[in-house]
C-alpha cells in the first residue's frame, strides 16, 4: 500500500524509533504510526481482516540500542574538537553506563551537544528516507533525495561576531598564553604588539570564544593572531572570523593579507586554501642542541 512520507510522518516515525518500550507499525491507509505502550493489540481486534491488515500495517525502520551506539561512535569519531572527541571516545569505552557517560559529557559542552542533537536527528531521518526508498523501489517509483547536512551554520546561532573591544584584552591575552603553551615547540612571535583592531566571537553567555586581530601597514594587512579557545575548536569559529575579516577589506585599498601559520596547526591550511590564500614562505628552525 503506497503512502506519502510527509514531514509530520517522519517526525512520528522518528519518535517511535527512539521509544524502546513500545511497539509500533505504520498504518499505510491512514498514513500514521499505530501502536505504543499498549503494543499492537489493535491487530487482533478483527481476526477476519488479517489479510487486509497484512497489507495495511508494515514494520517501521529497525532501530535499537546498537544502532544508537554506532551513531554515537560515528559522531565522536568525526568531531573536529580533539578535547571533546577524546572525552566522548573515553565515555563510549566504559562498557556499562556508556550511554549515560556520553550524555553527561555532552552536557558539559552545550555547543557540541547541540551539534549532536542535530546530527542524530538528521542521521535518523536519513535512515527513514532510505527505508522509504526501499518501499518506493518495490512500488516501481523513483527514489527521493536525502536531506543535505544542515550543521554548517548551526553553532553560530549561539555565537555572534562583533568588533574587538578594549575589555576583551584580558581574555584575549589569557587565550594567547594558552596557545603559546600548546605550541611551545612552534615559532610564534609572542612579542608582537597587540592591536585592538580585530573581531571577536562571543558566546551567548558573553564569553570570548575566539578572536582575530590585525595590523595594517600601508596596503598590506598582517594578521597578528587568530585564536580560538580549545573547548570551542572544530565548530568553524576560526574560519568564520577569517572570512568576516576578509569580507570587510576593500580591494581598492588593500593588496595583500599575510598570516603566519604555526606548525601543529596545518589543518587550518585547508581553510586558507579555500579562501584563495597561497603559501608565501616556509620557515625552518634548527635547535643546535638537537643537532648531532
């Protein structure tokens, strides 16, 4: 029995898939999910309609705790924030209590938790679409498309990009000290004078999540610092700050933008290439005491 997969029906199927206590089937005639905590007793109400019921009611997509666990593993493995990724991976390796540990870890990182909920919702909806496409294939109909990834700009509902302020200096300097400590084996010029000319990424709670500062020398702009707090990395904050900064420049006044990229942060080079940056120079360092 053919039926239309509406947005409302997807939401109902999604709810049923996550309900591990109830029993559900799809009523293809009414286009609704039938069943619940009382199970599927309604199927026995009219024994004479067994043949019709067999066509009318069909199973929902299979989804159990093992599918949920694989989804959590997939999310953790693909997370770009190394700190939270390690915490989530450790939580999933606990064995007993791993689901609770996973949720508790996310609750300590609200921005990542929000990504998880959207990721989970989208992946489960895609599973429903794949299930529906299997039915459409049986019906001799074309498949429908899977929704594209919607997490790209999600986190920035909780952040705002604004001009750098004098009161941001203390938090920026503390973040800079942390970055110097993380990259103590890299060549970072900690003696650069700090410019208040910049942009800040601020969380909804007023916390400085990251910032970019620069110095303008005639027609060349030097990016002094582009730093993001460790707990907010992997969310696209650094890239957004860079893009917003570039968009603010007037090509009639600025010829070039220069940025030193410390070793250990080469992954950010993909962002630079996307924005049409080209390698300008390569710096090598020799510590004489390490030379044999």
